[in-house]
């Protein structure tokens, strides 16, 4: 299928989810910068637009996919994000924190960059904990309530909390880009032990999951919620 270079990164991934891995390969941030057009993203990153377009020319998703975020209502999508991504993060964050600490303690003298990895990861976890808690206890329940009632509630406008959540997504995205740079793209050094390699694998997997997680919120859920709010406000 043809690829519209004026389409946003978020639209392109929503249209064909497999494009997420293409963007990962080129180092294009489709989640936090999902509102950026493909042509602008390629130019900003110094990439060959024709090469990126060729790689993105994948078969379209089925008209009625068996699973995925697109056909879900807002409340159901929020629930899916909690069950899929939040559950993963709550389980993985402490396990990986312990591994990062262990690897820094054992290998930090020979690999001083591990101090930066430890600092960035610790800051990211400290930010994600209250962020996900706010979504689960405040924002997502309000989204479901408004959708069910089809009327605005005492929660007020979603514009401010959505803007705050997006800003927090950006901050965490920056921290994981720092980790990726510090580790040379999660490449294991020659003297890396099994724990070192497991840490790198875990960090890479977490970043990839965060990209998908943030994409579902920034590029699908939040725009839908703001659109619904706008419609209800004008009625």
C-alpha cells in the first residue's frame, strides 16, 4: 500500500501496527513525537525519506482485526493499556532496578557509563510510578465514566491532565534515549557477565514496550478523549 509522507507517525502506526518496528529500526520516535509528519521526521533525523517509505510499505491491517487497540472503545482501550502495559511495568520495574543496581556495583569501576544508566533508570521509575497511578486511579476511570454517560462530569476538562501525562511521557522517553546512548544501543561489552546481558536485554525490552504503550495513549486514546470532550461541550 502507498505511504503518505504527510501523514503523522502516529497515524501511520495506527494504520499498520507493524510499522512500529520499522520506526524502531530507523530510530524514529513514533510515540512521543507521533504528531510529527513522516517527511518532517525523516528530515529532522537526517534520513533518506525514500528508504524509510520503502520500508514502511507493508500490507494493510485487516479491515476487522482480531485484536488490537483500534476497535476498542475508550474505556476498553484504557483497560487494555493497564492490563497489558501497566501490569508489565509494575512487575518489571523493581526486578530491573535490582539488576541495574547489581551490575553497577560489580562492573561500575570498569564501565563508568553504568552510573549514568543507573541514574537515568532510577529517575524514569520514580516518574512512572506516580504517572501510572494517576492514570489508573483518576484519569482512566474518568474516561470510562464520561464515555458511558456521554456527558461531562465533575472531573472537568481532560485537556490539562492529558497535557501533563504527555509531558511525563516525553520526559521518560528522553531518559530511555539516554540509556540507549550510554549502552551503545544496548550492546554488551566483551567482559559482560550474564547479569549484565540480562540487564541490557531487559532495558531494551522495556523501552520497546514503552514505545507501544505511549503510542496507544498519545496517538489513539488521548485524541479520542479530547474529541469526545469537544463534541459533548458543543452539544
